[in-house]
């Protein structure tokens, strides 16, 4: 049951961040586990065995957990954190988002290219607008966030291109349904890791597609 007394979907289950102490939906957190070698590993898909250690999907928060030795406290056992742990999380999330977008493309629920994306936006078919973090601001400014939808700018042009089977891409769009909610979840977490690197996600609408 939720705190309001209503039945809670499994997807809405909550966990406590070991750094902030805040309890929030798992969608906004990164799960870590302690490996048999005594190292902490990120588990962005949430399927690795072991006790889950949860940290808010934010670069600074993960770095704080590392500096203060909070992973060992969360694991209730001696634990070492790789120096590149934040980068490991970032790379895993980026690969995950690229994979999900690629699956949406193969299912016919994603388009790439300025004109196709603009067409989907005009027709109301697009629910998520994707734009490369290193694309021209002038070009990106000619498109708009779908009504009731979301905008993400946390992928590079090379990563967005990979998702669409191209060398690079600047504009992409996703339709509602399918894997789009999962793209939104993982792209939101990736944005939290990359907001210091120019991959900021200036969410103009926080509604779920």
C-alpha cells in the first residue's frame, strides 16, 4: 500500500538513498551491489543478485557516497568503490538508453531527422523529443517539446546516431507507449549524471508519455 492508502504498482516501489536519506521511487535512483570481489558495481537494470544499495541518480550524490564510504555502510560489509564508478554508471545508462531507442526504431515507434521529427510533432504523434547535446542550439530551437510529453538532450550526436543506425543524429522522436516509458526513466537518470557535462535536460514538461 502507498502512504495514501492506495494500492501501489510494483513499478512505483520506493527505496531510500544512502546519501540523502530521502525515500523516493526507484526510477530516480541507481542500484548498486557488492560483488564477491568486494567491489561496488552499478546495476542500472536492477537484476544483479545481492543486497541493493540505492543512490539518487545524480553525479554529485554518487561522488559523495564514494568520498564518505557510504557504500560499505549500505552493504553492511567492507566495500571498495572503483575510482571511475560514476563513469561506469554513466556509460551503462547511455548504452541502455541507446538500446531502448533502437528497439523503438525497429518497432516503428521512433523517427530521426529534422523534417520527420517536425512532422511527428505537428501531427501530435511524438511524445518524446530527443536532441543531441552537441547539436546546434539554433537548429534545435526550431522544434518544440510535445504537448504533454518530454524533451531530452542527454545523448551526444554519436550516441543518438547509434540508436538510429547512423554515424550521428541531432533530432529524434518517440511515439507514446511501447518502451517509451522506459526510455524516459533511464534518460532522466542519465541526465542527472550528465548535467555537469553539457547534457542537461531542461524538462519543459514533466508528464509521462
